[in-house]
C-alpha cells in the first residue's frame, strides 16, 4: 500500500478542492489507501516537513509534481502548479493517477 501525505495551510483556498480530488482519485485508483493529513500552518511544522506550499501531495515520500524542484523555502503559503493549462492551484488529476497506480 502506498503512503500518501496531504499537506496544507489554513489560508489556502486550493487545499479543499485538492483534497477532494485526491480522495476521488484514491477511490478510483487505490481504494482503501490512507491519507496522512498535515496542517503546515505553523512555520515549525512547515520546516520539519519541508513544506513547499499548499496544497502538497506526496506519495511514498515523493511530490506528485513531476517537475518539482525543492527551493528550500518552507514557509506556509499557497502553491501553484505549472500544468499544461497554465498555473493552477490544484494539481492535474493525471499526476495523482500516475503517482497512485501500482
């Protein structure tokens, strides 16, 4: 079973739609997979988890963004994803599906 982490901070408007998408994809691709939720609103929590912004989804310790580069800035903030459709606050469904498939 894959290990899934969902990290967010309270001020991010994208974290709820991203979590809903994650739950939907898990139900279809990897039913029964547990998700560890980590609220990184506190800067010390963000630092410990190397939080690159909200929302962050990791599967088996790897960011689902295939082009992810760690900048070393772990402050609580919103995150944008570079997608084929431009910058988005929620990652593409395809990235989640690819990360969750066996």
